[in-house]
C-alpha cells in the first residue's frame, strides 16, 4: 500500500518528536547459535562514516565488550546507501561473529523510503540491547545572522532557496528533523546528504553549509575553540573552551526534550 501524505506527515512528526537518535546493538538472525560464543574476534559494523554518534557509541561499546567477552571486539565503518550496504552485508554474514549497530534510519526509516529494501529489519536481524539515545540539535554556522531558532526560521523565509543544510544521509535522523522543521514552518532550504555525520560536520564548520540537525556529542567533539558553530544552553560547560560560543546567545536549539 502506498503511504498517503497524512501517513508521511505522521511518520515525520513521530520521528522528529523522538529528539534522539536511538542506537541498538543487533546481529544477523542466525547469530549466537554456537554454545561457546565468542570463539574469536567479534566485528561490530557501523553503517555510517566515522565521526558520528553511531561510531562514538560503537567504540565505547566495543571496548567494554572486549573486556566482558574475553575476545577483541573491533569497529568496522561501512557507509553508503543510507546504511543499506552495511545492513545487507551483516544480514548475509554467516560467521556468527558479526554484529551491527542498529539505527532509527536503517531499522525504522529505510523501509518507508526505499521501494525495494534489500533486507528485512524484522526477519534478518535479532535485537540484543538498546545502547544509547543521543539528543539532537538544530545548529547553524556562526556566520549565519540568527541568534535562535525563531530568527533562523524568519531568515530562511525571507531568503527561500538561498541556504542549505546537511545530513548524515537520506532518511537519517538529522534529515527527518530538518524536513519536519521545513514542513511545520513552511520553509524552502536545500538538502545536502552526506555519507555520515563526520563529513557533514566538516563542511558545516568550514562554512560550506549553513545549518544541520546533529547529535550533541559528535557536534561538541568536532568543534574547536574559535570555530564552534553552536552551543546548547542546557549544557554550557559541554564546550567550555570555545570563546566564540560561550559569551554569545544560544546558536543551537534542542530538537526535543
């Protein structure tokens, strides 16, 4: 059945209202069939480029799992296709030692935006545990003459098509959050999809993008003193060494609390 406009609107609303990028540890459906697992190193696949929330969560998880399991757990970034390339590879893995970091995009969004998804999120994967919920921010480059979300919306309305925003890829949480903002505020702003949060943040901080919706931790990790694009009012000390951000009004707005 083809989704109606109302179905799409409800889906965007529910996804953006989450205000976080949920990450889940999962495995291909037949995994863990062995009685003594793991018997060798474990591969933890991240379906996005380095530098994003998923990789930060994955590397912290891999370090702790290595201690707990007694076998090395290593992270393998496999970006591309909105996460589909990695998902297909793990779905077909038969080595019993391949895991993947599930994501709202690959598990909940992609089935709606791809006519023929090359994997079944329910049939091909077995969830293990919820790992993290990462708060999302609306952020703009410091050169954008807007001090808050209200001013940013007004600026875009006066200049339709002039500004662009980046995302970690089509169907990513940041893409949905910005499209929801565009829908409810009646905005025209160009979308530039990347292969992950890392490349997107590089262009945002360099001024090649005006805005984005990104996870809080990778954003603060990527910011450097004097070049921080935004900060979160509720966590002023999260970027304590940034003279550009600390004295100024808020340049970031929580997508949701």
